[in-house]
């Protein structure tokens, strides 16, 4: 999974693919938090971008279900 998927790319995915993206994003976020706690995370901005990607995927799912 790419960390920086554009909103356009997310909108082209199906709901099942978006759920997979969210799941993998959550796993990545957990790993990043563990690295941060153990002082091994060099780029702390990656946490924010991962959270943003998860939120965008959830928003796209809500848009698709609303149609």
C-alpha cells in the first residue's frame, strides 16, 4: 500500500478495496506508534499522513454508501 494515495485514486476503488486500505492503514499506524514509543521513528509526520489517508478512505466509503 502506498502511503500517499490521492483522493481521486481512492474514489476509483470499490468499497471492499477501501476497507482493505483502511485495515492496512491501521496496521501501519500501529507500527508507527510502536516505533515512536521506542524512539525509532525518524519521520513523525508519517503518522499524520497515515491518519489522513484512513480518514479519506472512510469519507469515500460514506460518499459511496450515500449514493
